[in-house]
């Protein structure tokens, strides 16, 4: 079932940045747009409203429309709203699974997991910066250097600073009568991050296991996700999910091995065909070269047989 936890662009077209057609990735330019607290609050509210609409559609079984509205709910969100984006991408993965689109489900679930990882990376860097005495000392030294530069400026720059201070005082005075900006959204709790990660892993694993035709890559990816889930504390998964993880790991093991052997055989067959084409002008074929396994060491040696295949 789709998640019901909070997560079109609120900027008008006039405020959108102009995209340079020569940019390799226009999305990078778009992500640089800075939202004011008011704009971010409005964006979150719009996204949350769309998300609630999509969840209602999902609950009624209208999966295609739910998928479309979940995607719409992503549009107004800034790139910094990583948790809200992760929840939406995880729900999008659930929709793709319901309409038998496993490849798209894998992509959406992976995006959700990447958003969650970015949250934790950012939190770790923030804690590291606060606890680094060398970095704090460097910041203090830079402040001292800035003071020395300021003291050496001429009268013209001092007058400009005085004018700037006056302007700031006027703005600050007017701001006192204005409504305070909305507070930023609280950071997601670790329990919430863990919950969405588990749902995204389950959905990605199920999607990879559902891809047809079955491939070594998709089956081994599903196996990796199920193995990660199996290592979580028992309380992290529901009884149903835990049983499903165990069952899938048992079913996937022989399938992964079979797919690996089949694809390796196909690869060697293609290499052999290519090798025969290269050796034919010399009156040879790959049958003239035989790989012999050394049972004592497990290694292989190559023997050449001039009369092989004749």
C-alpha cells in the first residue's frame, strides 16, 4: 500500500531560470533555484495535497491515475526536500509494481534509496563539521583576516557601508511589522528514514525478481536486496515481510546460479564464434585450444592440439 506520510512548480514561468542549450545537464541549473521559506512552505503544501489525492486513488485501485498524480506531486518540491521526494518515489515504485512495470519500479525505488542516503550523508557531514576543532579555528582566523581588511578601507567605502547599514535598518524596521516566515520543515526522524528504506528495498527486490526474461543481473540484484533485508533486526520487518524475504532468498539461490551459467555459456559461445572467425585464415579453430583444469590447485592451463577437429 502506498505511504500516507507527508511529503507543479510553485514558481511562475517568469521566475524560472533560463536554460542554456549548451548545458550538458539542464536539471543541474534548475536545482540551483533557491526557495524562500514562504515558497518552500507553499511547495510542500501543494505537494502534500497532491500526494493525498494520489493515495486516495491508489486505495481505490485507480493505479494509473495515482501514478500520474504522485509524479505531479514531485514537481513543486525543491531538491532539498529529500525525504518528501523519497516517499513519493517509493510510492511511484509501488504503482509501477501494481501495473506490471518492474523495470520502472526498480528505477523509482533506487531513486528513493538515493534520496535517503543523501539525507544521511548530509547529516553526517554536518555533525563532522561541528565536531572538527581545526575547521572551527580556521573559520575564526578567517574572521580576523576579514576584520583587518575592513579596517584598512578608505573613507569612500566607509560611507558606502554606512549607507548599507541605514538601508538594513530600514528593512529591518519594516520587517518587524510583517508576519514571521514559516519555520522550515523538521528533519525526518531516523525511524521514518528506516521505514521508507525498508519499503523501497522490498519494492526494488520484488521488481528485480519480476523482470522478464529473467537475467543474472536482475536476479542477483534482487538477491542482494533480500539479503540486506534479512540482516535487519527482527523487529524491523513485519512477520509477513520477514517470511517473504526468507522464501525469496530460498527461491532465488538456484535461479541466480542457473542464470549465471546460462549467460556465461552464451558469452563463451559468442567468444568462440568470434575466435573461430579470427583463426580460420590460419587453418585453426578454437577446438585446437583446450583448457585443462588442475584439480590440485584449481587453476587452468591451455593445451594446443594441432589435429583437433580433423
